[in-house]
C-alpha cells in the first residue's frame, strides 16, 4: 500500500471531524426508571404539574387558625379571647367550619379549616398546652394578623398543568424531590448509551499481571471506561486484543453481540503492520475518516463495524484521553439527550511561552490565580505517553491550528478539567 505524503493542509480539521461524527448520531429512546435511580439522568419528556402544590391551604406555623377580622384590635393590654372549636394536627383534615369568635389550634403543615383566613403564631397567645386536646377552651390572642398571614395558599408553589421540568434537563436532587411531591414514582429518561471499550496491542498487560521485558500495563481501558461513565454512558470492557486479525475480530464481534451503541478502541488504527482495527473497519464496515489535524491524537478514526459506529482513538494514553474529550464526550452527550454538547470555554493568560507544531493543540496546563485572573503554566512534559502530567493538570489549553508559538501574557482559550 502506498501512502501519500501527509501535510497539515490535507488533514481533516478538528471541527470538521467532530461535525462528521455528531451528524451520524441521534438521541436514544427513553426508559422508565424509579426516582431513586434518576439522579443525573437526562429527562426524556417535559413534565407538567399533575396537581396544585400545595394541594390544600395549610399553616406555615404552629399556632391558631383564625379569622383576621376577629382579632384586629388585639394587643398585650387588651387581648382578644376566642373559643377553641377544634384541634388540627398535621395530616388530618378539619372536622368543621370555623365561625366568628372561634379559633382552631393547628400544627405546621396542617390543613386550614373552612372559614379561617390567617394563622396566629403560638407565641402570640397564652396557650402552652402541646399534648392534650384543648377544644372548647378559651385562648387569648395578643397581636393582630393580616388576612392570609402565615398561610400557605393552595397552589401557591405550582398551579396544576404548569410546565415544571423540560426534556433534556439533567435531573438534580431537588427535581427528584419535586417529582415525588407530584406523586410520581418513576420518570422517563434517555437510555444510557452502551459503549464497548477495547484496547489492542501485544505490548499491554492487565494491571494484575507482572511486567515482563517489552510489556506495559494497560491504562486506556480504565481511563476510557471511567470517562464513559462520567459522560453518562455504560461501559462494556472487551478486554485486550492481541495483535492478530482474528483476535481483534473476535473482540469487535463481542460488541456486536452486546448491541452496543458505540464501539471505542484504542490503538490499532494507524499505519503499522499490526494495526488491524482499521483493516477490519474497512473490510467489515465503513471508514469515514482517519487522521485529524490535532495534537496529541492525530490518528483518530471514525467509521462503523457491522453497522455499529466506531471511534478509534490513539494508543498513547494522553492522546486517547484528549480524543475522548474532543470527540467522544459530545457524542455520548448527544446520544444521552443533552442539548449542550460543547465544553465551556474559559479565557486564560499564559504565564510562560508556549510552542506547538501548527496542529490544533490541546496542552496540559495548571491554572493559578494571579492578579484576579487565571494564569496558565504547562503541567510538565507534553509527550502523549506522559499520563502523570495529565494528573497534574487542571485545564487543557487550546492552541489554534496554524499557530506555532505564543508569547507569555497571551490570552488563550482553555477547557477546565473536572478536578476535585
């Protein structure tokens, strides 16, 4: 096979590659999950209030339900005496209608009786009883209240039929609480994307295996699987494929049998004699593109294997990580029903000069705050196999295509990494 001389000009741009990938994906279908399993899931349908909240007018204080007009003249010097006609604990409905000159002892959250329009707090009365029923006894009121004071009116929080949660929202604890208040025990959310993760190469071993000469431990399976989970997908570990065509084929066929939504591979898509993933994609599916004008991570491939979309990431650990953030995270986001597919951009100032090779570059950096503005310093050596520098970084600096050097003090775009 003869390869044309490669230049930056004939490499696919990052934005074009990302667009071509995203154009091939659509949001997945919805599935019902119980509320206790709904945290951080993406809402599939709009949710409307099925009832008014609160469903009845209730007391905002422990005290006495009254008619405000009955106690308009009340004071410490000249208290107004009312007859306690009923006792209303929380969770029980009032047994009658409140008449002129009457009061009903009521607990916080208890249903307001018909005829009452206000609540007098307990401390503004002479009542001290908390346990026994005081129906039929008098109570003195020392302070007037405005009509509606300390009352939570029916429907104050929500009217029935109001839109309360929109499709595409990532469900937060307060959202789940609201759904429970509305009486829902399940909610319709986008299905988690199922993503197969495959590492390839004779040189890699699982972490539990002792190293032998020429071997390294596999990090990509664990990094990429964790990224899939963080992005909202479910990762299926296909293990490590040896550099043999049939071994790679067997692993990819496992992904087909699992009916995954996306296959992610690391290594095996370059031009080496043992890079079989690309060979199988071309023979058993379709190769849309490979090689992108980016650093690190140029040998990124996109296509399909037996009808399942496949993104081939480079084998170097940092290249695989950056390729995931640039291409895979937005893809999983789209499958999951997320509307915002892009990383938020932060503008930072370079604390040291930066050099690149003209490709769109994603450089590991550490941000510190100087003079109330974020200042970026490179987080160690930028080699694509140096994973520790990524551990030290809290941002990726984005050097545009065509730029080979930037002086100290230059403002540049950055992605903030999820660092605790």
